[in-house]
C-alpha cells in the first residue's frame, strides 16, 4: 500500500519518528543520493505530502504528477528548488524551515571567513605534508580581521546573525537590504549602503540573499573589479548568486585575496580551476550541518506536513494564499 507521505531522502530520525507517529507512516528513498526527475515523478504519484530536499528539483512536471498532493515540505529555508507558482496553482501548500538554521549557518560563514583570511587549509596541508621546518617571518601571511570592515549583502536572519558576531572583532559594518535593519544599526552602528559602495569599502563581504532572478549572478567580473585586492568573499547563500567562472579568474589573478564558499553555481560540480586554488576554502554545502540543527529541521518539515494533513495551518508556509 502506498503511504500518504513520500520522503525523498533519509533525514534525521526526529522528523521520521514524528511522521510515523502522527500520519501512520511514510515511504522513503533509502539510497543516499538525489533522485532523478523521472524517479521523482513516479514516486510522488498519489501522495498527499512530499518532504523534499533543496537539491530536489520539484518543477511543474513533478508537481503535476503529484495529483493528490496537499503539501510539499522543503527541508531547507530556501525554496528556489520548488516551482511555487505551479504548486499554488494546484492548491498545494509549500513550506520551509526558517529560523532554526540561522546560528549554524552564521557560524559556518565565520569559519569560512577566518579560514580564508588566515590560509588555514593550505597551512594545514603544508604542515601535515612535512613542509613546516620552523617559524619563518614570511610564512602564510594572512589578512587581519579585527578592526576591519565587514559587508553584509542581505541583512535577513542569517546576515544579521553574521553581523552581530563581528562585535567581538570591533568591526565596522556595512549592509545592503531592502529595508533598514534597526538591530544592526543600533547595536553595531551598521550603515546601509548600495552594493557598489559596500564592495568598494569592505574588507570582508558575506552573501546572504535568496536566489531570485534579481540575485542570480549578483556578483561577476564588474563587481569583483570594484572590490579591494585584499578582500575576502564568503558565500553561504546560494551558488548562482556568484558568477563562478569570474570568481575563479579574480582569485587566480590576485584581484581578490581569498574566498570561502559553501555553495556553488552548478552544485555539486565546481567551476573548472576552482578546486586548484589555494586561496579558496571549499565546503560541501553544510551551512546548517550540526546534529541539533538538522534534527530540528527534520522535525519542522515533518510538523508542517502533519499540520496540513490534519487540517491545521502549518507554521512555515511560503504560499499562504492556498490555505
């Protein structure tokens, strides 16, 4: 018998146990891989709910196949992997997991920032390989962090959390946002500026915007040309916000000091040349990757499904008009 709920990949037990307890079970892709489109189409047929991941392309074809579906619960805060308009047109609620991953992602942004600024990865590799023969005055000279300027592109939950962590380093903070961020301005003396000004003046630039048609390739060759040659770029938002080939060129030519990336334009593939750069710190999209955070995300996604199937309003619906 086909279960009401389909889970596209194994998630932490907290979410699976909630589904089993509240909706009487689920079917799940038990292989540790992303399903292909045809597989996904076959497996969503007849389901009342689908719990998907950010790398599942839930497009109009998949949504049309989910002919009995009432809710698509994304196990992520971003939902650019789902055709929300198509779901809305069929009366399907789309939910996400905001808030819970803010601190984990902000922590990783700072880990990338510090690692890139101080050449932690090549330094580690150098030491492990036996290259360290003693202290040397010119060995792995990095960029100072304390007292420098931090630019936050997108001052939502995660951007704000990253900015707040700068207080301990006595940093000047600039930010771009559609609206004034009073918390950052009052507590940090942050200043809202346009993107070009932020890029010209910042020593560290951290990206925290959703992927939309307006933010796709927000940073490319022109924008990298505005930045300081000593600047460090960090991206924990979405890969296509950066034109990756232009970033590779800028890093290779020394037009930027370094970059720390958790996301990629054509994920999981890397732009040719990126992996060979010592001034790029590369992580495998693990911004929310702590035990507690991923478990809570699983619970939230499952709870959103339970709410819809029981006729209640889910806590995190991105298209509330369907309710």
